[in-house]
């Protein structure tokens, strides 16, 4: 067996003939060999599915729960810089050694007769569940990967299940029928367990699936809501007994407020009695790498579909900029580049296109052609995000800003370097997580 984490990750990529193989039979069989479903993973488990908003909702549930004194484990994907980011215990990434032990457990179970083939994501999910299950946690929060019903995370029955938003993405696996996508995402709901709907514009199929299963529905704009307040914003929700709860003067977390409201409702339904003071503390402190993350003049956002790009554009429109707005855009081949471009076109004045490596990587030339077809001028083409950033360093004025977006791959490469600035950053302000 490999003796390093990188060795394990390379090995896992060789185990299955395809990278994505949706279905639960194989992963559930290995999970049962590992005993992962013999007892609850934690005192309470929350799963979060959706097209966008999963990561930020998970981060806010995590931070809110820890502010209330709970021990919390989280599983999310993909990572930006280090695989360890995917599994956290009380806000701290697990160690290489802990991950290696987890992968050894998965491999031992997988190779029992008959041997079972697993994808990279399936093996990683089982490793995460083993790591989290060793820690006697009060709460585990799991981000569902692609889809919902057939995602590896869905081998567990969550106490509370959340669907954040539904939009077109991963069309090769989920199709383009928004109602069918909704049904797939809603496949994480369970009978008699709360289903939290985190958007007012979800397809009808999401609620229908919950109701057919007999899952009590808690929907944004109905069971819970958010409103402007003289000092920030206010939240109204309810617990499982139907008791109304109100929190006032909450700080803006620098993340979508619909997701913040959803996080509060999900946590309430998991049995936590919310303290207004502790919620304020948590929301003022929550950080999510690569989501509207400002580093000097640079805004880094992993958004890679039109829905996410529209949110970013709306946020930039509200932020005063007296100079140019540059976009450094790098995307994968299977993403809706035209939709992302159209969503950003009203706010971006200058475009830089970059290649992304790998079999799914889209070329900068392809992006440039799509921009030019829309009458949008391309200022530069670069072979990597880093090279695009270095070129931008020769062009930036103090009043300019740069949006780097289109993919986790794009943002990850930039987070690993010192971004060029036309302004002097205060001491200590580099690529740390900051929101403006």
C-alpha cells in the first residue's frame, strides 16, 4: 500500500475505469464492510445538496454550530490547494496520517472477496466517513457531490437534508431538464426527516419529492425568511415543534444571505437552540476560500456556471470601482462558457483568457472566440492562470480590480502565488481569506 497521502491519491485514480460512475451499490457495499452504517456517524448529521451554495452553507452551519459549543466534522469537495481541506474536525483540516489510516481502512474493505472497484470520489467519501466516525462528534455536515440521489454521500440517512439552489450544471450526467435535476438533488431527503429548501426559485420537483417521501418541508420565504434590519439583517424561522424564532442585527457574512438563512434553519432543526449573540459572532467570522475572496485588487471566485456568475456580477455591481474591471477567465470544457460570459458581460470591461490543463480543460482560444463572437474584446490570452496574472501585473492601475473565476482549477492556481497589485497591501495581507 502507498505510504504517503500523495501516493494514495495517485493510486485511487487508477482503481476504476471511469472517473464518475453514479450509483450507490458498490460504495454502499464497501461502507457496510467497514461498518460505517451500523451506528450514527454523529449525534446529528446534515447533508447539503444543490447546484450552487453548498460550500458556503456548509461553512456557515459549521461555524454557527461551533460558536454554540458543538464539536463539528465536515466533508466537502473539491479542494483548492490540499486534499486535507475536504475533511475538517472543529475547523481544522485532518492530517496526512489520519487520511492514510482512512484510506487503508477503505482498501482493506474494498479488497475483501469479491473485490469492489471504487472511483476516486467514492473512496474519498468512505475515507471521510471513517475519519469523521472516529471522533464522537456532536454534528457532522456533509456536502453532496454531483447530483444527490446517486451520490456516494447519500448512502447515509441524514437527520436534516438541505437543497440550496438548482441550476443547470454537469449536463453530461444530470441532463438539462431542470425538473429532473431537482428530483435528483432531492433524492437526499428521507421520510419524516426535515427537508430544508434554501431558495425561493427551486423547481417544483424538489418540494414534490419531499412531500412524496413524507419529509416535512421547511422552505425559504415560508417556514423561514430573512429581512433587512437597521443593524444588518434579521432572520425568522422555526424549530421542529413549530415554535417561531427571531434573530436580529445579524452581520453580513460576505456570503449569500439566502445561504446564511438556510444554515440557521438547518442548524435549528438539528436540535440547536440558537443564541443571537453567538450567531452574530459566528457570521462575523465565517470564511470560505475562493468565494468572493478579496486579495487586494483581486476577487477570487470559483463560480463556474451562469447562476453563480450572475451572483458574482451582482455583488461587483454593488461595489464601487472607478477603474477597469478585468476578468481572468479559465473554464473546463463541460461548463456553460457562454452562459458565464453573458452573466458577467455587464460588469467586466476587459477580458483575459487562460488555458486550463487536463482532459477536461478548455482552451483560452476557445473562450476568446466565444467572447469575440459577442463583440467583447479580449485583451490577452495566456497558457496558465499564473501567466495571465503575471501579465495583468503589467497592466493594472490603482483604481482597477480583477475577477478571477470560472473554475476551482483557476482559483487554486492563483491562491498558490503572490498576486500582482498596483496598490501596496497592508503588512500581512496576502492570499489569506478576506471578504469585503
